[in-house]
C-alpha cells in the first residue's frame, strides 16, 4: 500500500545501511514470519487430524448402512425412506467436505512459506479448510440424526428427536468458538489489504494543498489496520 503512493525513485532507494524498503521490511519482520509459520503449521496439523477422523467415521457409516442390506439383492432395507436418503446425501457431503479440508490443511503444512504467501494464499487456504471442516462436522451430525430416526422412528420416536437436538450442540459450539477467528482472518485478508485509498497520496501532498495534521494523517492512512503500521515505519522513516 505504501509502495503505491511513494514516488518511484524512492521504491528502490537505499538507506544508510544499504537496504531497500523491501529488504528492510523483510529484515524487521523475520521473527514475525517465523512465528506465523509455526502457528499456521500447528493449526493446520490439529485441524487435519480432526478432518481425518471425520472422514474415517463417515466412510465407515457408508459401508454399514442403518437397517442392513437385503441378502438377495444387497440393497438397503430402508432405501425408499426419506430419512435414509437424507442419511446418504449427508454422508457424501461430510466425506467430500472432510477430504477437501484435509487437502487444504495438508497444503498449509508443507508449502514454501514465502513472504507474499502470507498476504493472500495461506489465509485463503486456512479459511477454506475451516469452512469445509465446519460443513463436514454439520453433515456428520445430520448423518447421526438420520440414523437415530431410522432406528427409533417406529417405537421410540422421542429418542430420535432427543438425539437430533443433542447432535446440534457440536455445530453450535464450533460456530460460537471459531466465528471470531474466522471473521478476523477474513477481514485481515480482504478488507484490510489496501489501507490507503487508490489515487490518494496520503504521504505526499501537492503544492497549494493544506498540509494534513499528524492526527488526520494517521486516521486516513491506518484506518484501523495494524498491518500498515510496520510497513510505513520501515519504508517511509528509515529510507
């Protein structure tokens, strides 16, 4: 963002230590990059384990369908029931979503981790991984509810209803505990990408214009974005 508003001759200018703005930015943020890489790998590894467990469970559920199969044809006994169709569709959704989540988290565990990857690529993969993991968990709970309904609908329907209500709790907890995290990553990746509006040079005012005060300067430039602060201090102050 700062690079877009400074004069071209300053973009590759060197300071008294012989460093360009990009080189200085990389040097001052080496520790932040290492910490981000460690956090990203740990988060992806933990979530990948959960997604793998879900994929294993729903794959086993697809093989052992509720009610069993007919001996002569091998078709499920309850295949004409709406609850069984819900079970089958939800099982496929959960299996596919968990598999996609595994692939996304696996691509986070073993990438090159270049600086530019932290801007869009890695956060996007993390968002997709969390979104598909949520879908996998929700669909798995639907599979459990449908199975309970198939088994208990004839004699003890209240058990099926109770199981359905209880099975919604993990989904609600997942949303409640991870919504803020998901929102922060989404906002920092897309909403805070350009803290300086295009076409407005907040660092350099033209002749004849009123000079912006220090307070107005910060309010316009930063606009609540913490990502612009280290970049600005590195590029504009030290060059």
